[in-house]
C-alpha cells in the first residue's frame, strides 16, 4: 500500500462516505496532510481501524493457493448465470449438477460449460435422491426478494420465501457434508429475527448445524462494487467436532473501483470489450448530462430536480440512486436487474448512457469469455442477480479448507464419479420423474 492515501481512497478502504471521513478530520480522529490543497492520510494513522488493518495484513494470495485434498463434488440450486458456480469451480469444486428455473440462464450455463450437468426446471419438481450420500457440498442462493429491502418483505408469506424449504428438502435428500446458503442481508433481521430462527430450526431438523453466518461486503474481495450478501454455512451433524472451525476469507489488500472494472489493469488484462446496452430517451440523457461523476439528482439545478423527481422531490429522504452517475475512482453501487431504472440509476462515469452488458458483467467480475444467453433485458437480469465471481472464489477457498479438515478427521470411503448427463439431455428426465412419483405417492 502507499504511505499516503487520498480522501477517496480512505473512503473506499474503510467503506464509509467522504463526509464521515471529513467529520473525523474535524473531531481530530484523523488528521490529514495537505498536498496541493488536497487532504492525504498516513497509512499508519489508518491502522487504528480494524478493516484497514485487515487490508494491510491480507492473506488473500496464500488462501487462493489452497487446494482440495481430494476431489469435492458439488450441486448448486438456483444457479442463475453461474457467478457462484464459476467462483466455486475456480476454488476447486467439481460440479455434479446445477439447477435453474430460468431457461435463458440455463442456456448461459450450458453454453459456457458444456460439461456441466444443468437441470432447467422448477425446483419443487426436482428429485436428487440419485445423488444421496455421493455429494460433498451443496449450495444455493434461494430467492431473496421475499427478504429484500427492495422487495415487499413478506418473507415466508411470499411464495418465493417458501423456496427455502425446497432448498432444505434437497439438502435432506442429498446429505452433503457441507452446505452454503446465500441471500440478502435483510434476511438477518427480517420479522425481528423470527425468519432466521425458522431457517435455523429447519436446518437442525434435517440433521445439520449452522456453524456460521456472515454478511460479506464484496468490495473487500476484489469486486469493484458496493454489494453485500449474507452467507450461511452448515455442516452435517455427524461430522461436527470441537476442533472443526470455519474461517471466512481474508480481505484483498485494496478496494477495486469502476476504473479497475472497465480499464486494463490489475483486474482485467484489457479494456472492457464493446457490447450492446440499453439507451436513454433524449430528455433523460439531457438531464443526466448535467450530473457529475459520483453525483446524483441533488447535483442538478433545482428546477431540473423538480422536473426529474416529480412528486418524489417533495417527499424528503436521500433517494441517492436516482439520476446517479458512477465514478471511475469509486466502486460501483450495487448492480440491480436493470441499469436504467429511475430509482436505481447506474449511469456510465464518462459517457451519458447506461452500463453495457459487458460492463455490467465486469463489475460482477465475470470473465470476458463468459457469454450470456437470452434477450438484453434478461442478460442484465442474470448478471444483476449473480454472486460476484471473485467473492464466490474467495468463499470457495474457505469452504475447501473446511472440507479438507473434515476429510482429515472423517475420510470418504469412496469417491463419486460425475456422469456427463448433458451429452444426452433425455438422461436428465429421471431427476423430474422421480420427484413426480414421490409427490403422488
């Protein structure tokens, strides 16, 4: 790290606003040095913050070198466009099966990894009894809208919320050694914690213990985006011991920015490729032309604010996503399923247009050769819903470490051989037929 960091770099590193850093300056908590009338902060002074200490002492590189002691087979549910699956593959997992409801996302998975077995269909119709006792690890980002601050927050009162129980049913069928659940941070406190308690109770009921849960900020795991995701790690009860520990991944040594995503550098070896993207209507483009990098609707003239915000102008509150232009020198705000929605604008930092599909993918740390199927709208949706690949890679290394420890104390007696079912798509039918018989019996 440099010995001195700018205001923007300190704000990025500590995950707080520039206004908060300025407040610390006024209170004497941080004293900057003025260089060309710009404040710079000594890294030694920043070591009083735990998060900066973690960045400074990063074990990222050594953790990425962790390898499986034996091949670990995995199944993923709600696989989407493959962000989590790709990161876990990079960590060393071998995919036995992926399930996804959306047909376009299923085609994305099949096109990029023809060797992956992809079962496209409704999880409630899926049977995995064929894999019982053969799989080391199962993961899934069960739909989060029911728990999201952006959704209706009905939780298990929403049909999407009940898909957690399908996730639990298939864990119970497969009996993996370890499982990973992924969701929005809103799940932590949903319904005053009762939703999470229901989830924990169900996990215990099927013979597992939730050994840890944590909200990870993607910016600390080589992802140029202010995205937060909740991860839950469970272990089958017969494999638990007092010695068994799970450690979350170390933070990377610096925070990546939109510039890192779009330009050649540490994150990618070339500038972002050209690709299709949505367009703004003429008047919206005229208004967003007035917004500076990192700015939003409050940076517009007052009469333009009222025109753009309409009734929302008088409601108060920050609404910082509206008319928002990203900055090259900061991480992106969380990507949504559409780059040009008025409430969650993600305007390009230097051009007045929404981010393109490829720019969206880079901010989620998908490699440039990972292609997306379906309409442009569906491609944005697939990318916006994904777990950032680099975050998944980091969590995957921690899970490999956990499975290595389990393997050392409770070795497998046999190794599962992954069949290549996609060579004959008809072979996938047994997954649905068994479940249909089960439901009617």
